[in-house]
């Protein structure tokens, strides 16, 4: 489990409700599978005839805000526990890798969000 159950269970999650989270994931799956006319007829792409590009941009703003909140929570927990910090989920592991100075390829925040989503 990448994020843990706290984002899908009823709790005091102030960033999104489980219903909103479910809707965002359903919209993500829908938009990943649609056929956009602009992909097949490039000179019509700027018109966004089906409205998919607008929906994708709106969804990505919501997801980015959500992922920033998740990363912020995990970083705060890591700073609070310091020496007693134990990774509980994939986000914790990715944040630990991002802080590792010995890695050949440095993880950036956007890459961590992509891996969480993927």
C-alpha cells in the first residue's frame, strides 16, 4: 500500500474526504483511457473539443495539492521522530531515498509524486 489506509477511511483527513479521493482516482483512470481527438488531428488540439485537457489540468491541480499534503505529513512525522523513525509505507521509503546523499540519481519531489501515483 503506497499511502496507507488513512486516506480512504473515515477520519479527520482535512485535505480530502474519502469520497473526493475516490472521485479523483476514478477521474484519473477515466482520463488515462480516453481517446482525444487532438491526438489524432493535431491542428484541432488547441480547441479541446471534448474538454479532456481542461479536466486533466483541473484533476492534476487537485492531485498535486493532495500529494503535497501527504508528503508534508510524512516529512513532519519524520522530523518529529528523528532517530526513532521507521518507514511505514512506500512514501516514507521514497522520502528516505530522496534524502540519501549516496544515490547516483537524486529523487526530486515531482518524481516521488509520480511514483506514488503510478
